[in-house]
C-alpha cells in the first residue's frame, strides 16, 4: 500500500516519503489495505488547503497507532507524505491532548495545518468502510472517538 498511497497522491518520485515512522506506517498500510487509493487522493484535494498540511491520527486506546501527514504545495498538489514524529507519537495521553500536540508538531515542522483528524481505530475502520463518510464521522464524534481540529470549511460544510 505504501506505493499505492504515494501513487494515489501523485507525488513526484523525488519528494515522496520523508521522516516516516516505520511502525506507524505499517499500521497505516494495514488500515488502508482495502481502501481505494483514489479515495485518499480525493480527500486530500477536497479538504487540504493549498500551501498547508493535513494530519490524521489513529488511536488505539491512548496510544497513537498510525498517522499520516500530507503536505500540499501552493498549487494544491501533494508535495510530501510523512508520519508524526515518534517522540510525539509515544507521548501518549488522551486523544484531545495528543491531537493538539500533533497539530503543533505539524505546524512547527511542515507549516500551516489546515486539517487535523484524530479518530480511534474502531471508528477509523468504520469510516473507511462506510458509504456515508459524514455519517460515520458524526457517529465517531457522538461516541467520543473523534477530534477534528483544525477543521477546513469544506469539511465543516460536509458535516453540517
């Protein structure tokens, strides 16, 4: 799936992956194994503002299990893919606190962060398999298994 993720995001082979935590990446591949790569690319095009980054964190209990950081250039084209730094990932704690730390890390290392989506593993699996993604996100939120911050306007509208 690693090549599929990079291919789906249409990354130039010279930019591709950088600073990838291998354990998080392996978990991400496991989670995305049945996901159409074009769905990932469409989400980035729709919800990540040009010249910014998005961070997605998947939690297993109070532990960051997998992450994905996608940075796009000023034209909106994906420029790099990474994971959250291992030291940030290992800090643990409840999801809202860890999400805030992850967004601050992205802002410090990648620049502006336009989307932060943090979800527990069970709801992430449900989201990926759902035909109605907005409903799946609302369900995760109602169950306390979702932190969205920052939220881009396009996603706020989709969830309204």
